[in-house]
């Protein structure tokens, strides 16, 4: 990712706006993730300096939580529920089928999540941040075909 000076200034502004808040690390990382689509490696020293943390501490938090990206996401993000309730309703077969269909495409990121709270109406997925339930392969393909 090109982390230009302009972007560094935007990152520094985000950090400065949140740095005095108790427990500021997570809100800062969420704001960076929202602004840039990821938490750029070049932002980690900025955050560490502002919060008097080591870069390793900040990196550890970024790498621990799966919602923090280190690279911008592809155009579409598909989060498939892989929890037991969705498994029982055909989620494993759905996951295998859609992963096979999307293999080699770089425009859709497929991520496993463990419960979307739609247990009674699985298999469930989240497409670009919107939850969907009672999915089959055709319905999921139609969702991914939408702009």
C-alpha cells in the first residue's frame, strides 16, 4: 500500500483525536481500519509513539483481532458462518461450493466467522457487512453478483 505523506497526516490526525481517551488503542485501530481499509504497517509506529507503546504491542493487537486488516480488502468481502448451527444446516457444503467457485478470483475475500447470530435460519453469511440467512449456492452467487 502506498502510505504517502498525505495518508500519514490523516493517520496522525486520527491518532491525535483519540490518544487522550482511556483505552484508546482499539478505537484508533478501528478508525484507521475504517479510513484506509486496513491498518497500514506505516501507521503502527505513529500509534505506538502516541500511546507510549512498543510497535510490537500495537502489532500484536492488530494481528490478534481478525477484523483488523493489514492490506486493503478486495472489492467484496464474504464472511461465512462456520459455527455448529450453520454446519448442521448445510454450511460446510455451501462453504466448499462457493470457495471452489471463487477459487482464483481476487475480487472476493472469503472469511470464516463463528456465529453471526442467525442460528435458527442458517446457513448464514455476511456480504459486504450485510447479514443474509437461509442461503444456498444460488442465493449466495446472486448476492455476490450484485454491484
